[in-house]
């Protein structure tokens, strides 16, 4: 069996490697060509060029690097056509991968599979119909996504979310973390301002006030802030000026184990909206979600949104138990009050988090293996 697989970001490299392992397990003799990172290369991929050449191609960079992007799209499509694989699997990064699939479909009958359904349930539903012209099958991470893809004319298989196989700190690691930072039995709040520079700049001042308010309400409360690698220095500089200082975890010096232990040790979290809500759910950590953007983005996205919540735990569990403070509601005092209320009564949210993990595939076949079986079934 010959597979051409494309990933352009670290998250896609992780999905791709697990899928490749699943295909090798269930299909036997498989050869892989395409584009990927270290994980996929370790699984046997011959990468056409380094993945980081397209991983920088986010929406904001497309115009400035359009010629380079267009050349790599054409080069990749030509490589697919020359390889004549049994299947082309594109993983997320729609700005790149769907353009490759379109070129390939225009000149061949090669089966195309796209891994990670676009969020048409949240905004821009027309994307599904456009995809259907050159994508045969979609592999979805969320259980409610298949009907949207199927309505547009594509086969769609829910294969589970990779968060269900991510490591979670053990009770012993949690105890060691609390002991190392002399936390004893004090309530611990996790502060998560995001990983993008723009998010950190926007949310650190807000979260500083949230911490000050919570400290006034709960004088014994401690705070921990795991900083993303690319913003660790900026976070450290900002926090130095705060009247109430959290423990900062720098991945370069503290490692991933400390972050996992902090997630599991925390009694509550204040987080910028994103997939971090699922990481918190995996650790069983109740959360309050906040997010804001500039005024123009608020107006545009507010008009485009088709859902009444942006938190995946709320969506997957079909509840609304995770408090959200979005846009104009993203203010320190209401956020701090919601955190304080949640500390008193976390039971409903804990139940919703457990249900979310179950619905995302926890306890079943690993998502990579389920994805592989879905690809093989589509070829049969």
C-alpha cells in the first residue's frame, strides 16, 4: 500500500505519526511519502521538504509569502501525481493541504482524505461544500462533526481526539509537585493566558487583576502559570511587576512533567479560550474561560458565530457548565467571582468533563488506530 501524507504543524505531525503507526499495524506493507516532522519521519516518512517551510504559513502570513506557498503547493501536488498513491491524506493546515488536494483531484482519481474537520459548526459553513469538490473522506476529532461533512457530500468518520491518549500526571507526581512548591493543602489556581504573543499581551493585565481579586477573597490561595516556550521571557518580565506573583513554570527549565503536574494539582483554572479546555478536562480541573479581541474582530466574528459557546467541553458534553467571559464580558471582577463560585461547587463541571472525555474516545481504540481503520475501510 502506498500512502502520501501531508502535515504542516506540530499538532498535525503528532496526528500523522499515530495514523501511520495504525496503518502499518492494520495494512502491513505500507510505504509513506509526503511532508511531515520528526514524529512522522520516525514512523518511516520520506519528507519532500522540511515541514517548517509550510508550518509558518498561517492566515496572516499568506499574503507576504504567497509566491513561496504557491510554489510548494504545486511541487507537492506534482509529487502526489507522480507517486500515484492509493490515498492522499492531508492533515489540518487547510490553507496548504486543501489546495494540494484540489490540484490532485483535477488531474487524477486518487482518493483524498482530510484529517481534522473544519469548524463549520462554529463559523463559515460554506467551507464544507467547497471541500466536497476535492475531498472524498473526512476524519473528525469531535463526535458532533460528521453530520456537517456528510450533508456536504463527503464521508466522515469520527475517530476520537488525541487528548484522550495524552499523558496525565499521577497522584504521586501531583503530591511531589505540591511538596516541591510548599503548597500544602492551599487552594491552587492555574493561570493560562495562551501561547500566542498577542494573547499573552492582551490577557496578562486582565489575569493580574483576577489574581489580585482572588487573593483578596482567598488569602491562602496560590497561583501557578505554565508559560509557553515562545512567551516565557515576556511572561516572566510582566509578572515581576504584579503585587501577587504566581509560580511561573518555564518549559525550558521545568520540563513538561511540571506542567502536567500543575494541571492535575490545580483546584481551578482561568484560561484563554482554546483546546486547552480539553487538556484541563483530561486532568479533571474545573475551569473558567475568557477571551477577547480587538473591536473590529469582535464585530466580524460575533456576526459569523453559529454557536452560543466557544468551549469544547460545553459543546461535547452538551451542557453549558463552563463559565465563559468573551469579548466585552472579559473583565476581571466577574471572572474572579466565577472562579470563587466554582471552587465552592465544582461537581457539575467535573461530571461534564468526564462525559466529554468519554465522548472523545477515552477508553476505546487510540484515535490514530481508529483513523487508520477508517482510511482502510474507505479504500475497500
